């Protein structure tokens, strides 16, 4: 075979020493890898719809829980007392006169102690910008026991003093009364002034909430009151006076001083 033909054959075929010539393997072109399609393709309008639907479901769940919380009687009473119709009222007395030359800035608080009284009082103290040594002037028949304790603790934490009375247009403090739970708020004062003619009334506290064991509940309340009064520096004898009667017992100034409920009977500066 001519040499030129042999070269041409070599370019087209592969020679095999033991068999016929075979064709070279064909190169199979590989297809470009396909991009994976998303499992779910939503148009922009569809994504917006599902986003709004999910938001509505979450919001409705939150609103339902909020409605359940607010619809409870005690929760509604709290919000009503805090924002809509507070049981207490307050006025700032720039120069309250306790007598004996004792004048100071005061916040006069009157009315019944409601279920949101402590939070309400803290807001009024902040608004009045009271400083340690300023006065909380109380006049109240009592009310919510737990709120009165928190009120007293807030008064003590701010270093404020307390007195029982009301102020006239000149700022002079006139006698008033503070009974039942109000006495616990009064006990929070760092200094507790005794205004001549004012009255402090105590009585036995009972748990108004229904319980399985009324005796145990009453003992628990008495223990809480005793612990609080002890922290405020009041003698335990005032708790004994409370436990003696269900009716209000009015303490005169001498008794209140003996029990360390009043720390300054004449209000000297």
C-alpha cells in the first residue's frame, strides 16, 4: 500500500496488530447542566398575599390573647383605675404648712386605694418631681391592701415623708383621716408626721379572694402585714391592734407614737 494512503488511513482509523482496523471512539457532546427550578414559584402578588395572610394570623392570635387578658374582671379593673377613672386624686402643694414652721413641697393624695393605685402614685410622684424629704399628704378610707403595701414601699424608696391631712388654699394642712389599707401606705414614710386632730384607723385584714382555707389565708395576710410593718420600722404592736377587731379602731396621737407609727408628733423640721 502506498505510504500516502497509509497515512490517510492512520488519520481515520486505528490499526490493531491482531485484528481489523477499528474506528476511534466518538466524542459524545455533553449537554450543559440544567438549573434546578424552584419547587414553588409564586408571582410577587402571590407572595404579598401570603405574607399578609401570615401577618393577619399572627396578629389575630396576639389580639385574642390580649382580649382574654383584658376581659378578666381584675384586669379590666386595673386598666380602668390606671387610665380611665382612677379612684385616687392628687394635687401638688408647693409650700405645705405642717405647723411649727415646717413647710415643704407636698403631693396631696385623696380617695380610695384602687387596684392600680401604686402605679398611679409612682406616675404622680414623677410628674410632681418630688425629692427626698418632700411630703406625701394622705387622706383615704383605705382600699386595696396589696396596692397600699406597694405604695408604701415606693414612698420609702424615694425617701419621702408622710402625714395625714388635707391642705387648704393657703397650703395649711388641716386634719383628716387615714384608715385601713391607707395606714400601710402611711407607714412607708421615712418620717411620719402626726398632724394634731388627724386620725389613723386600723382593723383586722382578711383575704377577700375566695380560697380553700380562709383561716390560712387570713394568717398569710397577717404575716405579710407584720413583715412589711417591721421593714418600715413600725412596732409589731400595731399589727396586734389590727387583729383585735374587725371594726376600725382609731388610734390617738399618743398610741400612734408608742407604736412607732408616728415618728414626729409635732412636725418639727
